[in-house]
C-alpha cells in the first residue's frame, strides 16, 4: 500500500503540461455565424454572407485579455455550425464566401499575428461536431477534419493549446460521428509537439466538469487512468485493481486516495476551468458580463486551486469587444494586481523546522508584522503532486487546505510576522517551489 502511494506521488507531468500550468490564465474567444444570429449553437445552414466583422480589431482583443492578466488566447476556428474562420481548402462554408474583405480575409491569421505582436500565446479550438459538412457521420469526415486540423497546425505558427470539444451531435444527414481522436491527437503531436491537447478526458488537460467556474475543494492532477483513457498510463495496476466503478469527470472526488487505490492505473492530467464572462459563450446584446466578484472568486479558485482558468470573451458582430467586457476585464486585472501583485508582496524567508513521514512544518518569517491577506503556495510538480492536506497557523489555525499542486492561493485575515505552514499529510515528502505572502 505504502509503495502504491509513493508511486502515485511520482506520476510526472510532461514539459508541455508544466508550461501550460505556468500559463495559468488565458482567454477563449467564441466567434462565428452565431454572433450574427443570436444563437449559441448554429444550425449549420447559415448563409456565409451574414459573417461580416467590418471593424475587426484583434489587437484590441489581445489588449483586453492582457489587461485582465491573461497570457494566452484560444480562438474558435470552427464551432458546431461548421463555419470556418480561415480560408480552408475543405469547404466553401468559410470566410471565403463572406463579404468580409471580399472573401479574402482570415480571422485565424489576424488573431495569431495579434497574439504574437502582443506577446501572448495562441491556441485553436476546432469543433469535431460539424452541422454543415455533408460527410459528417461517415469515415470521410475524419479525413476532412484531419485536413482542417493540419491547416491550423501548420499555417499559423506555434500553438500552445489545441482544444477539442467533446460535443457530438447529429450532422446535416441526421447521423452522428465516431471521432478518431487518436488520429487527431497524433497530428497535434506531429506538428505542434509543445502544444497541450485539451479534451473532456485529456490526454494533457481535462475538463473540470462544469461551465460555471466552480472548483473542487481538492484538485488532483494525478487521476485514475479510467478517467483519462487517452492519457499515458504511468503506473501499473494498483493493489486493489479490478473492482472499479465507472468514474466521471463531473464528480467531486476523482484523485483522492480512495479512488486512486481502486483504479487500474494512474495518469497525470490536470484540469482546466472554462467559463464565459457572460451567460452565453457567444455575444448576445442583452447579456451582461458577470460581476467582478464572481470572476475574481473563480480566478482565486482556479488559478489558485491547481487548475488553469480559460475565460471566454466573445466579440460583437463588428469584430470589436463589448465596452462592458473591456471594463470588466480591466477591473479583474486591477483586482488581481491589487491582491497578489508585486506591490502587495511582503518579503519573507521560509525555514523548514521539522519533517517526518511526509509531514512537515515550515516557518514563514516576515521582516516586520503585517496585515496578511493572501498566502500563495506552489509545489514543484516536476516530480509529481504530493500534498494531501495542510494548515496555516498564526497562534491558532488560520487556514485549512487540501491539495496544493501547481498553485494554491489561501485567503486569510491575520496580523503577524511569523506564519507556520504545517503539511499534515503528503503522499511523499513535499517539494515546494514557492511561498509568497501578500499584505492587505
Ligand atoms: C461546449 C460547446 O457546446 C459550447 O458551445 C462551448 O463551445 C463550450 C466551450 O463547449 O461543449
């Protein structure tokens, strides 16, 4: 049993997963014919002529997402309606048939270039579900999809993420498609070896299980391989393998000891929290952005809870960002800066004072007493995720936490110059990457 837990503590991320964790906060941009029809899921029979972002300004998109502190952007190159934002060779259901720039435009290109100019990473979303393609529902569709994917992987420079949407509905012929994800994944690895692949179940990044921004109390990146069947299994059968019930990615506990001990093997696949700044993924005039409080809480629980945060910002029909969203993004960036920004950081040194059998105590020593508001802890994940539970103490307990992983941001209200971090449980000796303290 002890050996099994130690093996779980050594399930390691890839370099591309570590880079993705460090990106932490990035944007989704949902943009297609739906922006002009007020729908969330296009029907697939939309007239290409409705797509006309006459005032498109991707530099503005990039500035807006950067003002919130985001470091990357993922564009819906094609959503379920099948309309392609780039001049693909596979179909005329694309920008080629739109009046925008007389059919000579390429939104993917403009967006990729703006990201590069603005110094943020670029990624693509290519919906497997396609309600327009006549071959959808047949083997030929997998070839068609692979051609589209290859165009995106080879013509727009370095991608940091390829986002596969698990949605699988009926195509124009009423048939559903068997997606050949193994083939799609192999193309990504071939042409963009540094990009992480997102899918409901991995391989590199998995869905958190909801679209409302709600986070788990304990988020493990090391999870049963039954959950992420396309990921690389790093441990063999566990001592109790064989009697596993079906595990789904919407459940609250998926990487805890009970579940991993009953699993068939383990994989390293971290979660992403994806949510829109508004109720819908596409822009609708009547919708308002969520409150700053809600976005900030989601940020704290995602980037500060061992997941990444993919926040969607949908452009308007003109191709510009809604001024209401621009304001909210700037407010969020300011809130982050004013809470855990450099100017709030208090110098401190950390001393390990005791350790035994996975438990450990650290003293966090400040130069002078401060009103402390946030304490951020990072595990060094290069060897694996280890911490099971911890407490922060200042006289009494001021915070009880569970997993740490890439980054845990603890909200506290305390005054003092010496805080104790007590790791009360770990799968193996914890290796810390950083501890930072922020004042009120
Ligand atoms: C879902 C889609 O059906 C939504 O339209 C949206 O793109 C969301 C991010 O993923 O599966």
